[in-house]
């Protein structure tokens, strides 16, 4: 089943991604869905609400309304954590094939951001616990297989802050290529 959905998901990610030299995150390019914990939270809130109605008790009803309010507030707080962030490519320095290569990016923010994660497709995750206001330089890793001018591929930037009930993400294809030298052969230099 997963193999059948993989091409569909890749086409969808391709349609959602942008390929510009810089990108400003806004309502047009941010996407948000509940996490597994958020779905469980909503299920527990529904059970509390039904329990309060069936027992004619105000305690579970009050708690269900409070949980619903927190759920809706978390939706906006998660989206506000990434909205307004501007991503730019920095000039990538040449590197060798077959090794983890750092791709430099600049993140411009007018306010502090929390728990921002960056990841190139199929590469290790870079987690930034906090981004200060102003310019922040980050270097997510990618692993090129070929030499020459290579692009790292699609970058996924996402956050689950502050509560973890929602995940907000965007896709971006940085257009700046990086020069990749052939991988060095180990051994003595003649």
C-alpha cells in the first residue's frame, strides 16, 4: 500500500514546493495538520464532552471546553511560529562527494522562533531549538553522490512548537547549486 502511495506523495510534494532564491513564509505556503498526539487529544476531548453530557455533570463539560480552546489556540500558535520567516541561500562552498556536505542558509526573523527543524529529502535532520530575532545562519547536511554542480533537493522546514498538537511545514527547493569535487581516494600522496 505504501509503495502505491509513494509516487502520489512525491507529486504532491512537488506541487507544494517553491523554487525561488528566497522565500517568505506566509499563509500561501505554510501547511498545517494535527499530529498523532493532536488526534489523541481531540479524541479524549470528545470522550470528555460525551461523558459530561451523559452524566449531566459540569466538570467534564468545562474540561472538554477548556481542551477544545487549547486545541484551537495551538493551531494558531504553531502557524505563527513559522509565519514571517524568510529563507535565503548563502553562497555554498565547494566540497567533496561521498561526505556530508553543509548547505548554508540564512533565516531572517523579526521575532524569536522555537523548535524549527530543517531536513533535505532523505538526509539527516537539523534541529534548531531556538532562533533569535534577526539573521540566523544554519547549515543542514546533505550527501551528494555525483560530482559537479549539484543541487541538494527539496528542503522541508517544519515545527511542532509550542504544544505539539499540530505540525506546520513548508517545502522549498533552493536553486543555488553547490560545486562538488570527486571524493578523495585514501592513501599516501605520490
